[in-house]
C-alpha cells in the first residue's frame, strides 16, 4: 500500500519535520528547517492520496450495483456531516442489511489483515424501503467499519488502522426525489473518522506514529450511467488530520502536527470524463496558510512525482 512510504520517507529528520509543522517540539533532534517541514507535509499528502483513492474506489464498487442490490451502507446514528446536504439515517420500519468479513492480502504474501462490517438501507421520498425499487428509490445510506492490521514487506513496519465511515448516495444533491435509476448524475456525501497507530524500525531508531483524521466527502459526482467513467467529475474530499511521532533509540523526541487537506475533483475537458488527476492542497490547520499544492494520481493512489509546489 502506498501509505507505507510515509515512514521510510520521514527518515531520521521526521521529528524535526513534524515539529516544524506545528511549532510543538520535545525532541533532541537539531533545529528544524522549512525543507523538513515541507517534507512532512508531502508525507501526509502521500498518505491522504492513498486514502482518498480508496474512498473513490469504494464509491464506485458500491454504485455499480445500485440498480439492483448494491453493497451500500447506513450512516452511524451519531454522524454529524457538514456537507450542505441532508443526511439519511436508519429507519426501524424497514430492514437494514449487514455483512461482515475478514481477509488477508496480497495473495502472494498475505501479511495484511482486514476486518470489516457493512450495512445498508434504501430510501424514497415516502421513507425507507426494504429493497431497491427503480421507480422510487432516490437515495441509499450506508456505513462501513474496518480494522486493518498492516505489516511492512521487510518486517520492520507495522500498523493498525480503524475507520468508521458514513456516506449516502443520491441521484442529485440539488433536487429532492431524483431517482437513482434516472439518467444524469449520482452524488456521494458523508464523513469518516479514521485513527492510525504505526511503528517503523530502523537500525538506529524506532519511530512510533499516531494520527486521527476527520474526513468529509462533499458532492462527489459521477455521471450515471457510468459508461466506464471511474473517477468523479466534480466534488471535494476534505481531511483534518492531527498526528504525533515519537522517536526512541539513536534519535529521541516527540513532535506534533495538525493539517487541513483538501482534494478537489474535476472533469477532463477533452474526454468529458472524470480526470484521473485531482488537486490536493495542504494547509496549516492553525493558521490556514497554504503549504503546498500537489496532484493526486487517482489510478495509482499516490502523489504524482514532482507535482508538489
């Protein structure tokens, strides 16, 4: 997975780098510089690029069956999204389906384990429905909870991630009652809470990294039917991230960082399809100052090399 690179990229200067991001430092590492602060922001961007690509893939796989039996899921009862679109919540008058599973990957080296639970419910203007109905279903609410145990290929990287996602699919976020079966657009909104704790072991030191992210999907729009269009034509994905890295061994210390990251999707003007590239901007969460603008390759799930400026 691309986000494993965050630890190898940080290197021995990571404590100073993250300290430069937030201004909070309890480290024996030498004074931080603007270059190391920039590197830390790029590392966070790389992790975010992988996460947002995973979300887009999740939307696509869920939507692909929306005309019959989509694997889509209800939002958590306490979800408080801020998208400008009214969220759906579960209704006890209709059934809520659920599936749980666990698997390991990659197939040729099953070192990572994923446990997940999915649940979903369909809605129309009249209220909840027990199944998808082409003549009435206008939205589907869903939740996705996953726990990941990840291990680096060379046995020096280990991570644990937990995520709770709440999203909903509508035919058109600006028109109540637009049928999902109708030709036009499909729009995704929602939010997620993601936590991650990971450890990277180097011959000279050990780095323990922990972060919490609050993610929001706002009006992420796909044409309907898709007709092979894999990527959004518009919308945004926002992350508020707080992280801490602690070093022990030859390098010691702790540093904190807070970042606001915005990914914006767009249409490829020549093809009329969603662009494979998205703009990622990373801001200082305290001051709002723009730190860097990068390009995300949505196909590879990573920052385009050399694109940050």
